[in-house]
C-alpha cells in the first residue's frame, strides 16, 4: 500500500478513495473566472484541481482563489522556483514541479523548505518529454525503465533534502508506455501515484486512451489519484474519470447508466433517447442504476434489474421501477418522453444520494 499524504482537506494514498483531479483552463490571474470554473469542476465531482502558474501575477492570485475554492488547489510550476515559493505562501495545497528543471539544488532546497514548513506536498511530475538524454541513451529510447529512473532521480533530489511528502506522476501520451512505466515505478517505491495518460487527445480519443491506460492500472491496484487529460471542457475530464472509477467499482457513487446497442428488433428511437437521457442525468448525485433498453426480448430483464428503466415496444416504452412495470411512455414526442423519464429518475433517486467519503 502507498503512503498517505494530505492535500488541503483531502487525502491521497494509503488505501483512501481514488481522488479525481482536473486542471483549470482559465487564466489563473483572473480570479473570478478561475473560481467559477473550479466550482463547476467541484459540482461535477472533482476532488482536487490544478492551476497553471506561469508568472507572479498568477501565483499571487492564489491567495483569493484558495480562500474561496471548495476543493484543494494545486499550483503547476515550471522552471521558476520563485513562483513555487510564492504559490506556497499564497495558499496552494500542493505544488507540481519537476525538481530537475527548476534550477540548482539550492533553489530546490528553498522550495522544499517552504513546503515542509507549511505541510504542502510536492508532486514530482515527469513525462516522456522530460527524460534526460543520458537515460535515453542508456535504455535506447524513452522506455518504461528510462522514465522510471528519471522519476526516481527527481524524487531522490527531494529525499536528499529530507523531503518525503511526495506524489509522483510519470506520464506518456501512449497508454501502453504509461501502463508499463507505472507498473515499473509501483514496484520500486511506495509514494502515492498520480496516474494519467497525458495529451490523450480530444473527447472520444482521449477517453478511450485514458480508460485503457488508467483503467488497466487501477484494476491492478496502481494509482491513488487520476486525471483524464482531454482537449475539451475540463468538466468532461471529471465525468470521464467518474465513469472509469464507476466501471471498476472504485467510485463514490452516482448514476450507473445501462443501455443496449439496439438491433433489428428495436422499434423505438432508442439511440436518440438514450443520449438525451444520459446527458441529462450524468451529473445527478443519486446512487442508482438506470437502464434504457430497445425491446421486449432482453429489455425488460435488464430494466427490471435496474432501480428504474425503460424497455422499448412498438412506438412506446414500458417503464419499470424496482422490477415492476409501472406504465407506458409514448415515443411520438421524443423530447417529452425524455422529460417524463428524467423526472421519474429524479423521483426514484431522491433519498439515494451518493456518499462522498474522504
Ligand atoms: S435489448 Fe432488444 S433491442 Fe436491444 S440489443 Fe437486445 S435484443 Fe436488440
């Protein structure tokens, strides 16, 4: 089991729930816009967010952002140790740096001392683009072993300064290399691991790469916090992360949505209805299973196993609740059918809100 570390009012590692992270896309110096986006991320289920700190104005903005943010805020720093120190002094709950790229040991020591004084952990973030040339030569390319040695080397810089409040990330845009590298790293240390496939791509491509990379590792018990990296609204990253966790029964609850692929038996506009229903209910906090099925062959069985479900007939759906047929919903006006079903989902879900343990 990994070590447990504290990040603001939450924890990572040591057997605690896998935490969902995302990263703001706002200009950090714009406090209002940044807080607005953090609120949306938190409402979607994000546990920890990260903001870019490219200049001192952004570091100073953290003071107000962290005062009002409902979730811990991590400062993302490259190259400039002074920004890391300013971020710590202005309320960052964690800082993300690569000790190998913020200058000489004296600068790293100043950052480590500042973090230690305030109980702020450091995420050592290494990725395939930051592996040292000597390691690439040694291993004949950017391999899992090269990336692991690079990360261990960066961690060693902090350990030599007697700083061990550390999370490690070691990302690649290749799910395969990400999986191999985290396996290699997990075998060599017990620091909590921040897992993700970096630069994974747009919504569709990125979700699949992340599901494969992150999902494989989580299924093996590797990973204490995750970020799905998408070229999309960061709220989508949180939704995707929740889906990955839910698929592995590692989530904190929420709606499980089941729908069939349709086939020649389908006589209702199921694809349209399923997509509209899913987008309306995906952020609801209820801990229930919802099924939307295309026909009466397999549909009623699956729908009956759900807390609430639909099974298609001829131009109508049968509405099931806890195994009992309740009534019919006509499909002549699909939006009205969606409204009707979503209202039923909310009615059934009320009182079955998901827990949010630490
Ligand atoms: S539930 Fe019915 S419509 Fe859907 S795939 Fe199965 S048989 Fe086809």
